[in-house]
C-alpha cells in the first residue's frame, strides 16, 4: 500500500532520503518517484475524458449492457502513461544490467530474433489454418528440428512440449510407453541423483513412477557406485542432469548409461543446462535416450515471451517410435502435420498428445534464427564463453566466499558459493538483499539444496569482461561487509523502492488486490 494520503497530495519541498522538510515520508528518491496505486491516483467517481449525454438509441449489446459502475479509476492519458512508465522503471531487467540469477539463464535475447519472429507468415498464422497455407512455417519447424537432432546426436525430436518441465514429462512418458510395449510393467522405479534438478523427481512421480534418490559425492557429482548397486529388474531408468545443478559436468555419464542399458532401463538427461556444452558435447554420444532442451536457456528465446515457452525433447532410436503427436513430416507433396487420424502404422506406438497444437511458433522462429546466425563455430563459442565467464566469477570470489566445489575442477555455466564462514546471525539472504543496493538483482539463493545457504551465480556468455568486473567488484564489497559483520546488511536494501519484506508473511499472505479504505462511520 502506498504512503500517499487519501487526498493524493504530496509534499513538494526538496527532500533528503525521501523525507520532506515537514518531516513527512514521501518515498521519493531523486528522480525515482514513489508510485501510488492507480486507484489512489484516480478516483472511480471521475473519468479522464468528459463526454456529453449520448443520444438515445437502440442497444446493439443484446442484453449485455453494464448494469453498474465499472469501478476503474478515471485518469487522463498523460497520467496513465506516466503511471505505467514509472512502474516499469522499478523493474530490474537484462536491458538494464547484468542478471546473475541462475537456473533460468537470464541472458540477452538478440533483437534480430525478435524481428524474424514478427515477420508476416510467422507472427500472424493460426494453428487451424489449412496446411497448404503454412508450408513456410512448417519448413522452419522442420529445420529447427533437424538442427536440434544434429546438435544432440539423437534420432528424433518432439517439438510440441511447451516448457522444460513439460518436456521432462514427455521424455518420461516415452520411457513408460517403451517399457509397456515390451511388457516390462514391473519397472516402475526411477533413480534420481541428488545433483539433478528438483523438477525431475516430481515429473517421474507424476508419470506414475516411484522415485529413489542416488547420493552425490563430496565433489558434487553422481555417486556412480551407489547408482550401479541399485540397478535391477524394477528400475525403469535414471533421470540425470548434465551439467548438474552444482554447475559441474558429469564425466561418468557414458559409464552410467551403459550400466543402465545393460540392466534394461533408459537414461533421461535434463538438458536445461545444454547451453554449457552445445557445440562441444552430443548427449546422444553419451548414451542418453531422452533429453529436453530449454530454448530460452540455450537458444536465447524469451522465458515465456508473452505466451508459452518451448521445451523440445530429443529422443534416441529406442524411444523415437513412442514420440508424441502431432509432428511435422516432409513428403514429396510438401510438409504435413501427422495427427492421430493419419499416423497410420508408421507411428502406431505413440503415447499420445502433449498439447492441442504443435508447439510455439514464436519460440521456434527465434531459436532457428539464433542457430543460423551463429553457425557451428558460434554455438561452440556460446558454450565456451558461458563456461569461461562462470569460472572467472568463481575464481574472483573464492577468497571471500566459500566455494564448495572450487576444487572439483572447472565449473561449467554457473558458480556456486555457500554461507559457510559468515559470522553468526548473518545469512545468504543478507548478501542477496545488500546486492540490490549495489544495483544488481540478487543471484539464485538457497538452491541447489545440496549446498547450505547456496548462492548460485550464472553470468551467461553474453556478458563482457568489463561488465563482469563491475559485478564482481560489487559482489566482493557485499561479501566483505558480511564477513566483517556489518550490521547494516541486516536491514538491506536501503535504497530500493521498498524495504526488506517479511519473507514468510509475503509468501503466505500476499496482498494481491486493491481494497478501498473502509467508509467512515459516525460515532454513536
């Protein structure tokens, strides 16, 4: 709720730290103005524009006329524009500065991709158009599918999943369909290492599998001996993340795959971190049977982009027959979409549909543009630069913050630190909040769970050395203050539009809707 009084009046006397000469807190800081709610700026009793009485006429609304006031505040056009512009200035974005938040790879989306996605024939097509009117779009989907298969060394790809977790479900359902087709319905246990993404066990359970954990080694990688010891006739497979959530490559993945295959199971690889190895490692060569690809992480599509995301799933030859419908197929007469009614015998083993239509055209167009504009050497450099930048941050910070896996070899795309060594009473949260005062969005905190008080920094390949140096300087400053026990960190941030929230209360009792002030009641 804003601090503005009900009349909407604000003191205009020059203020110091948001306090006027009269001692009233305004919230204003230089040119960053405290922003009231839109209902506090305008009144529901007025409109931004006054109209005269409209002449009476026959209604064309067929009984859908509004019967009471709409309840929206009346603002002029400049007031409305200024309100939303001021709100936008309070939002941190990749267009403003480096975004160290890991896990989702907040990186620059090239404007070329956006331009291509807005071309007529891509941006304005409808999924129910006749197939002969969207041949160019289907060809673009087929080309992207080709490159995803090529880059991963796999046999087939399902393009319809809408996100990474949706893609996980697709791969696990393909594994289940393959087991059922062989009559191996007793295989209903999925092994998930501690170093895997947290969505992996949830997805396996949703697909009807029981989940068993496989421990991680002190170095942050899969305990291969423990995994092999658990293999047996009840194991459906393993869901492994590579590079894993500790930011490390799993060098024993081929050995793991061979052992799982020999035991009759399948290998699912969480490909969310594919951006660290694209152009350098083909998961298919490591024995992977299914892997989803987050297009927003590796191929720079927006994370959502105003609609659904995209999580294509590449499949090995063993799982390709069970891929979902629909999919694009090239014929002598052109491209067609294979659905239930025309799948016929050549795709009779499909486990069904993941979604109504065939994926997200805007994401496909952006990803294909990214791949074609980079080329093979460019994509390889994407991986190399993401790894280089993460290791630069790791080595620049390991003397002021505990880095639990610093001796496990080079990290991949992300550097991980812990709260070990901080004075009593200080935590990861204090560092994250004070980083806001330094002008940066906080890094990912308290993830992965295998690291106590984790701080996960993913600089991405799109940041220059100068940008990294500036961030490292700010990060070191905050870490040093924390190590010295500076009390001010406990109340940070001090310069943000809002002070530190009660995290528990904000999560459990968020105020999401405006409620007007209660009407005054006369005293008896």
